[in-house]
C-alpha cells in the first residue's frame, strides 16, 4: 500500500519530468526538490513551535485599567486591637518589674493565684519577649488551666464610648464583632457572620464565641446593618475609645492601637496589612481600594502561568472562602502543629488539637519569624500551600490624612482615642489581566508560516483534494479499462482455441 502511494505521489508531483530524457537531471531535480521541502518543513516546525510556546507556555499578558463606582465593592472589614495587659495581673506595680527582678520579693507577696493563671494570657498576647522568663518563674508551680476560658474572661481598662456609621450614632455592640487575633480578643466592624466564614462542623468549640455575635438593627435609625456594606463614600465609620483606670501597654507596640484592614469574608491575620493609631489622638483614614480581575481567556492556562485561582479551584480546610491571607494562615497553622505539636491560641483547629502553652511560645514564634524563608525553601510546605491570589480580588489599604488634630482634648472633655474612616473617592480602579496573544493569533501566525514556507493556503488544500480526487478516478478508470481489455483478450483467445479444435 505504501509503495503504491509513493508511486502515485511520484507520478503526481514529477509528471513534468517525463519530458526530460536525461535520468541524471531528473534525479538531481528530485533531490533538490526534496531538500527544499525539507528546509521548508524544518523552518515551519521551528517557528510554529515558537508560536505555540508564545501562545500556550509564555502568553503575552496585558493589563487594562478602567474606573468603576466604589459602590460596586463591599466596604472593608476593620479590626481594632488594644495592646494592653489584662487587669487581672495589674497589682499596683509594673508587670515589667516582675520579669526584671525589681523588688521581686515585695511584688511576689502581693501576687494571687489569679495573677499566675492570667500571666500566660498576658505573655502570649502582649509580652512575648518574656515567655522564657515566665516559664522559669511560674512553669513548675502553675496549676493546669483552660487557656481559652481564661482568655475569654480577661478584662481590660478599655471601653468604646462612641460609634458612628454614616454620621449616625449607633450602638457599638451592634456595629462591632468580637474576633480572635494574636493580640487576644479584638473588635471588627463589617465582618461576615461565623457560619459564612468558617467550616463550623470541624472547627474547635473554642471558637463558639463567634456564634454569639449580635448584629441587630439599630433602634435609633432605619438602617439595617448587613455584613457587606457597599463601599460608597457616604458609608463612613468612626469610633471613640477611652482608657479608664490603670493600664499597661504592650511594650513592643507602644502607646498605639492596632488596626487591621481586610475583606468582610475574612478573619484578621498576620498576613493582612496593619496600621497603628497613637493613643489620645484623633486620626482620619482614607480607604483606597483596587479591584483585580482575570479575563476568562486565561482560564485554560495553568495556575503557574496566571498566578491565581479561579473560584472553586482551591479549597481550605477551616474556611469556606478562599483568599491568599487565609490560605497562608491555614498553612502556617498546619506547619506549627506539625513542628510544635500544638497551635497558637488564635489559630483555627479541631477539638482534639492542643493549644500551645508557655513552653511552646519560642517554637511558634520562631516559625512565625522565619515563615517567609520556610515557605519558599521548604518543598513540602510550598507544595502543600501554593497560596496564590484569587483571580478576582479586592485590595484595601489605608491612607492617613496629613492634617490630623494632635489631641482629642480639643474635641472631647475626657482623654480618648478617635479614628474615622471613609472611602477617599467615588470611583476606584479595576485592573483586568487578559491574554493579548490568543488562539486566533496563533492560528493566523501558523497560516502565515505555512504560506511562507510551503506556499500553502485553504485554496491549495482544495486544489490538492480536487487533483487527488481526479487522479484517483483516472487511476480507477484506467485500472478498470485494463481489466476489460484483458478480459476481452482472454475471451478472444478462448474463441480462437475452440475454432482450432473444431
């Protein structure tokens, strides 16, 4: 069959050579023709491969920017943390004296069992630098306690005096949700509900406090508070704090409040941007946002190329919604559990997972400080995590107003800290990534390369098909004609033979 095909191609391609009687010239012509076709096919394959790599492996990605109304995105969640030592261990003397052995005997004489119970809370939320000293001082004498229960009962000389939304005074209990961070319990504005964030069926009962959050309609207004307020410029949020009585601040933070800005469907983590508000000051923050979108023509590319996940491509164990920050936080949690045998108190966990005590503080702190290097260098960690951004994502950040009132004494009759925030502009930028070199461009380039190297087009295909069809019909007709001639000759021979016999 192959031999017949080669013979047919030889007749079809080199039919014009029949007029040349010199066999050497005919074979030389065939050889040069084959070489020319070989070079053309090689060039075609080489440049076609480059075009394929440009389309499939290294696509040309561009970004288009357009303005959209800020009301098209949700208002961010804002978490407020107070860096204070619990009041249960404030005994009239500075807690720092206890660790620095200043008048230790005098201090110890005034210490109660409550002090020793709550000292691990203060150390893990505020005084991490004293963890090893605290372990030496109280580690052997302390009775076993429920860390999370004590953490929930910790008290601070810190209250919310005033909360406002859309320039209307509302109940702080209705506006703020209690959330757990590495500072202990903080308060978050505009966060979604517990069952919308967590995979509650596998989460430890220690996080049940999220279920008790209150978010009711204010009695004074007709505004119904929902977990995703639109990010209109009029949707401003302000809060006033007051510190009452004796307070001791976390030394590594100073006299500042910590603010964490994140999306409403996330809990605050160390992987979110944080800002500080100086105590007894009035600060106005502007919110800037940017929307990142990936065009659907990138969907068929691998995650390594587009560097993001479309919805549903990556699932998290403890959270219903995927985000890069939550993925990093869950990955850090899993690695901490594997190395330390426990998790930090604010990390998501199952009921049978142990909460780290003072003896494990150094372990999880080392992991936290070295995490960027661990995540990049450790193959097992990076392979399990692969925390990329969602393909559709919103980035929030604060911009501090330059002209701020230095002291709240000018506004209020008592010492307090006030901050107010709203969107800076009515419009925000939407950045859309899309592939410039699409499959249509690839097909067009391949068509151009085929035309360049082989002089080929769709009409050429039609011509070849027609010629091959005609050639096939002629071959079949000739074969049938030859068969009929042979049959006729055989018939005539038989007749002649019979006549001779007679």
